[in-house]
C-alpha cells in the first residue's frame, strides 16, 4: 500500500489469462473498489507461467506480493470481504508466488521479469535490470559482443540448435550496404507459448536483444515477424517499441551512442511453413511464403537479398542476460553442448501446465511427472510429443532422457522449441501419426516433391493401415516413404514429419496392426 493508501493489484493481460476471464476480473475489482471507496491501482502484467492458476492476481502488501488464483469475476466480492488487499486468508490464496514450488524450482533468466513488471513501462524494465546488457554491449563493441555470445554457448532456441555466435559472425563479416535482424516470432508449434508470453510480458527484453544483435553485426533495421493469432503480443510489442523509441533506445544514436537501430512488427497470416526461415523472408518481402533452396544462406543473402540474422524470440531474449552477466556465467548452466537455460512449455493432458525455465539436463520424466504432476485425467501417461507437431513421440520407458539437443537426437527425437504435449493411455497413436501426415499435406508450401506428394501419399497409406488393409506391405511402404521425406525434403516441414510417424510406429507397433514391441533385457 502506498503512502496515499492506494493498493497496487496486478491482473495479467496475458492472452491465456484473458481467455480465462482476466479482463472481467479486472473490471470487477475496479467496480468493487469504487463501491468501497478504496483507492487502487490495477497493473496489467504478463503471466508468471502457472497457467492452471490463471487468472492469478497479485496484491502488493507489507509482506510482499500475495497471489490469489484462479480468480473469477464472481470471486471478487468474497476476496474484498476476506481482506485480500492486505493478503487476507481465502480459499484462493496462494501466498508469495516466488515461493510456489512450480516457480521456486526454476532457474529464470529469460523469464526473470515476466509476470513481475508492467510490460508497457520503460521505468519498470530498467528498475528490474533492463538495458544493462545493452549498456555493456555499447562498451564492448561488435567483435567482443560476438565473442561474449560465443563464450555463452548459446544455440538457436527455435529447434535447429545452431550456434548463435557463428551465425552472427557470418553476417558481421559479410560486406553489404545494409543488413537486417529478423526475429522469428511465428510460434506455430502445438503446445508452445513461450514467445507469446515473453512478448506480452517483457517486450523490452526482445527489443534489447535485437538491438544488441544489430550492433554486433552492423544491422540498422530489425523486424519481428509474428502471426495474426497473436494480437495481444503484437499490441504489447508495438507499444514497447514506441516507448523505447521515445526514450532514445531505438532510432538514431541509440542511448547517445554512435550506433543506430530501429525495428517494427510485421504480421503474417499464420501459415505454419512461414516459421521456416526462408519462407518467413519471402512472406516478409510481401510474397507467398515459399521455402528457398540453400545456398545461399540468409546470412549471406537473406531479407531483400541482404545479409540477415534470423533468430527466434528465445535466442534473442537470452542475449541481454549474456551481455549483462557475461558469457561464462550463462555457460555455467546446462550440460554437454547444450548450455544455459531453456524455457520449457508443458502442455496437453497434464495437471500443472505452464512455462518452466530451467538449465538443460533435467529429465523428461521430471518435467512431466514431478513438475507437471502427471496427467489431468489421472490416467497413466502413455507418451509425450516433444518439439511440436513434427516432434517424436517419446514413450514412458525413455523418460530418463535428459533435455539436451544431442541426447534427444541420439534417440531420433528433437527438442525443437521446447514444447511438450502429454498424452494419457487413451491416446490413439496410429491416428496421431496420420494427423502428422495430414498436417504436412495441408501446410506444405508445395516447393519440393517429397513434402508435397509424400505427405498426401502418407495419409492414404495411414488410412489403409488403420483400416487393416495389407498392413505389413503398407507399413513397409510407409517406412520407405518416411525415409524419402526425411532425406529428400527441402526444409524441416517435410523432413521432420517422419519423426512422429516413425516414433509412433517403432514404440507402439501394435496400434498399427503390427506385433507388439517385445521387451528385452539390457546387455
């Protein structure tokens, strides 16, 4: 409570919270306070990521912020009666959010401010450590910025896991009259929402990360490419860009330095293939989103045929922390070649779904059973799909798999954008495998034959297998088709579609009419 008696209440403006009634809760709180002549200030923050508790409101008290959730508009009068403005007891009282086990177990770097600050407030961002990375970057200069990113071991968080410093160095060394930074915010994988959450909850972090990238490679213009399904994220980003520009943190001579960088948001129509970097570039140029053959790489000839850095939201928002605390500090987290933290999104049939940021190395079983609490239905877990609709189905007997690029690749799986979708024992994996082929046939840009034709033939084969028609012969043809798509497709859409199909076939053959998998003793 302030000296004037005004109580600050945080009500999330995150899209998930709004879908659960956050706007109605905010209106009900304002109306109830007016009736009681209680001065309040409502701040629309982002989400902390405990999505089963949304809308989770927080009240600033003498003890700190006290959370209540999930709150409905009809709960508001009861909360006032219980004295929630001073942290009073109520059935929905959660206590201090940072002490909740779901948050207390995390290592939050990228999401350290998300859900805490006012996403539209430049002052709030700075008060919580914002722009320290840019300040250090301006002192270091381009070459040392890239060296710091190299020390961190940061790899692209969009799925490929390519070393960020190598990509930046390639663009920095390229000779051109103009270069670009493009942020791939076209988050289209099932079960993923980290990009949306950070853009809605901490948009200045992305602005800072892109600005640092621009200084490092000599780019003066940046674009955030996102989808029309993210209107709240677009609003938050555009608002923050406007505020940053007004404070001299974008535009000419940013922060009083000799460097210039500006950026804008561009909205796509939501085609899945536009999450592929070259199709995204075509879309950004106003063309139909179609995959380009490589080479040339976008680092040499990208947007408008100029050298371009394309990183996703999570890669770019890791950069301010790397610059602020040093590359070695960031590299202290993780395992093997997977360094730093990964914001993991737990979704599907799970009891406690949400965003969990932690160092690489945590096992899949810990994430699903310990953090996620198992299935929401209470039935045994059957499998989890990791890495979006093109990720492999990982069975429970592989849940000791550590969250690590190489460990997943060794099992013919991928971590992708860090999305996990959980299924219980009632899931039909044969139908899910069919869906993967159908998804590819619908979303294919049509540029290459393995993806365009292969996915359609894959659907036909799956229909025959599910109908029990010449199962053995059709399974052999399906397996052969998957290998062709995997090795012959122009991009990851066709190349990765076989992952869910083959993993379902390998781990759950009985669902395709084949003999069940035999358990074998370890050698």
